């Protein structure tokens, strides 16, 4: 196998960015507390100026940018896909609302890089279904932990 130091460093940098404290907080919120019911709800959040708006934009844009790098040859696709799966979780959460968001804001390319990369994956519908179940478990686990904490406080 050919060594690809540029791709390796780029993937490691993406991972490093995910490990920063604010991004870890944003990711935790996105995966456990963010429970959108519509695209309009997401758009209202984005426009709100609240900290959760920043969290949403940090997580969503991180993976859309990473996907753009892969889709445009900046990072080897095979290596990226073998090293990452969190982008599937992000897309699984957003996919049900993308058409509504795109239509509402008049931007058919909103999150398109992430969508294009994700949809290349083999057996993607099953993977997205699995990720949605995982998100549900994380939400339930987080809710149970919060209830336990408030009961003991």
C-alpha cells in the first residue's frame, strides 16, 4: 500500500479538531440534546444566536468541510472512510430535514458535500438506520443520567 502522508495528516488534524474542548461540548449536544422535529426548527435554531446555534454550525460544517475535502480529492476517500464514521451519524440526524431546509433557504447545495460522500457508502440505508438507533440510545442514556443526577441533588 502506498503511504499517503498528506492524507494521514489531514485525517489526524480533523480528529484533533474534534477533540478540542468546545467541539467536544458541541458534539455531545448535537448527539444527545439536539432533537429537531423539522427543518424549520433547525433554521430557527441557526438564526437564534444561542450557543446551541454555534454548536450546530460547528458540528455540521466540520463534517461538510471534511466531506468536501474527500469529494474533491484533498483526502483519499478510502482512507477517510476507513478512519471515520461520525459523519454517518451527523447525516443520519440531518437527512430527514435537508429537503425542507434546502427549499426554505433556496440553497439546494446545503450540506450537499456530506450527503454525496455518505451516499457513496455500501449498504447506506441500513447504516443510517443503525446510526439513528444509536442516536436514540445515546439520547435515552443521557436522559436517564440527567434524571439520576437531579434526583440525587
